[in-house]
């Protein structure tokens, strides 16, 4: 049964060539725009606390919902490619964005609490911390999209004794 999925994945890897969809992971960074818009909105709150109301209106969208509502030129292909992406990319991607969704929900609650204190320094500090944390999560999602997640280069450790070091400089 795994064979047809592999064939479809390979087929989509060929179909996405030349698009903004990653050929390896079959994911598109365009989806992160939905989250980046909210981060930018949150960053405005210390100077414009009423922007919290707009942030509260933000709702998570699934990958498919985002592209269905999008003007992305290859939106149908992006949806189909996502549906045929290997689990090794799709599962950590979905889990990472679920983490972002939870962080955002908590962030709104935290920011609202701080706004009520009328402590602008604390508000600025809170929003900056939340933005940093969200950006780290989105950076991780971007790395997954680009196939860079979990890739660790193996490096060989070379040990030289003093005689070897001296020989290098002779």
C-alpha cells in the first residue's frame, strides 16, 4: 500500500518544479504568511493597544483553508502536494504549527492581562518575548518546509598532538 503514496509523492515532486512549493517536502512557505501577519499585528500592540481587538479576530487556518482563500497562483497544486507530502515532513510541520496556534491563543490572553495593568514597559517586554517565541516556532516551520529541519551535519573530530601542530607551521 505504501507504493502508490511514494509514486504520488514523486509525481508531485516533479509537478512542483519551478513553483514556490519545495520539491522535496511538497510544502510552501506562503502558508506562513498567515502567521507572520499576526506577529506583525502583535508587534504593534505596545504602541497601539487597540490592535489587540484585531489580533483577537485572527483565527488559525489549516494549510488547505489558507490556500483555498489565497491568491497564490499554484494554490490547487499546493493543496494537492501537501496532501501527498511524506509524513516525515508533514507531521513535524503540522505539529509545529499546532504549537504556534496554542502559543498565539495564550499570547492573546497574556497580552490582554498586561494591557489591563497600564504598565507600558511590561507590555512592550511581554509582546517582545511573545514575538521572539513565535518567530522561533515559525523559523522551525520554515526549516521543515525547506527540508532543513533535523538535518545535522556530521563532522569528524581531528586531534593533533604538539608534534603535529609544530609540523603544520614548519
